[in-house]
C-alpha cells in the first residue's frame, strides 16, 4: 500500500535531457520527458494508447513523445496529437498524465488525485541551487528494499558505529551515548544529536585536519513520508559549538535524502552530499561524494538483507529497543498519512480517476 497524495522525487532534473526516461513509481510505470519547446518535464503513463508499447522506448519529437512502435505521438498532457496515416484522432486517444514539478534540481511527481496536487507542499531545499556555498554531486542508488527501511535507517543513527566504522561512523558507544534532542508532533519529527568530545570518524578526518577530539552534531529533519534533510558537522572540542552555536571552521555537510518507492520491496535513493567546509576545492567535494556513496552502499546492503529476511520470514516476533524511539514515531506518522488518505478515498471514491483529464499535466 503506497501513500499516493504526496510528492515523490522521480529523477534528478539532469537525468531527463533529450531522451525519455522510464521509471516505475509506486508500482506505476511512468515515462518522463522534456518538452522540446518549453524545456519543461512531463510525466505520462508509460503505455501507448494504441498497442500498449512502453512510451519510454520512443523518441522525443517537437509535438511530444513519439511511440517507438507505430509512431503515435502524445503531448505533455497525455493527449494523442498525431497518428501516422490518419487525420481524425479519437477523443479517447490519451494516456494518464501526472502532475510534475522541477525544483531544487529534482523532478517531483504527484502520484495521487491530480486536483489535490499542491506545489507548495514540495520540500524546500535551496542548498541544491547554491553551488557556491554548497557544492555537491548527485547520487542515486536502486535499493532492493522498501523505502521505509531506508527511512528507518536514517532516523536511527545508532547504526553508524556498526555499519559505517570505516567512513562516517566511529566508535559505536559514542553513538549510543549521544545526546538526543527529539522534536515531534503528529506530522513531524526531527532531532539533533551531539557527540561531545568524541573522536572524529575517518570521513571527517579525511576532510579536515582536526587536532584531536571534536564536538560533533547531526541534525535530521524528516519530511514525510519519504525524505530526510540532514546537516552534520564537527568543530574542535570545547570551542562552544553546542553552548554558543559556533559551528564554523570545522567540518560541515548537508545531505538531502530522497527515498521513492518503486515497488513494495524496492525503492530509489536520491542523495546529494554538499561540501560546507572547502567549497572552493572540487577535489574535496569529489572525495566527500566518494566517502558518502561508500557509506550509503553499506546502508543499502543492510536494508536489502533486512528485506530478504522479511520476504522470507515476515516481521512477526521482532522487538523494539531503546534506539527505536524515533523510528517508531516516524512509522506512526507514515501510518497516519496512509490512514487519512484511505479515509479521504472512502469519503470520495471518485477522487482519483483512472485517466484524468488531459490538462492535468506538467507545469
Ligand atoms: Fe547509515
């Protein structure tokens, strides 16, 4: 069961150039392409209205997306606008179009009722557009695990000392003993963790020549149901980072974590580690990307292992431990979103037509 009335990251904007991109989201096959005249991204059901060939196998033409089988063309709204050898185009010759918005380098798609698609609900992440202060590379992994396992992973950092010992982790006990300040409401969850007077982990040391111990922070903000905003860093221990807010002169990175469900047991992971310490040094940005990508590969493997066991043996009998406080809370938020959506759907069963009217497309 997916939450549909929400915005998901479908792609990096740079992934959609002159060729169509096929991507399954919430188990629905979608094709993304960039309109030749406006440059805007469109998202259509990935199935030609003629003989069901995947439109992602076609080519982008001036009028829209041309099917690779018999040349039928659909425009950005999903309407069929050209049939080779035929002048009259039937009114029902159309495919579903999804609301889509390009913002902060991401392409966001709305999977639910088109009339509910509110662009203002898309998470703001201006750092992706600020290349001078937050230079970054674009990361992407296909994960063979439900997206919620990856969100769990991000919102419970006690795994760092065990999974990421050689990169962003460090001493496991330091993580377990971190000072946690959690803020939560029915719809939001964020936390700040402090590891005062701790040994900097390998990734931090590779970036900044710390003299000794550091005061290290991790701020995580959950943007339900599937995105997490992170700001982490460290400065020399005892320089007032926590007491006086002095967080300059050390290590600092921001990461947007976007998890998008592909199927019930697979997801896409979009991430962008931004260098906030040596902004004028492209090598530092590249090395940060390599360290973080390596660390996230470790998360990927753990979560894929979890999914395998869940598929084989189910979740019955699993226990919660003290570090699950935030994880349990985020699952409640997602559960509430799903419950609300189902109640809305029951109250208004016609809210999500199978084939919306053509004008619901790209903006
Ligand atoms: Fe991790």
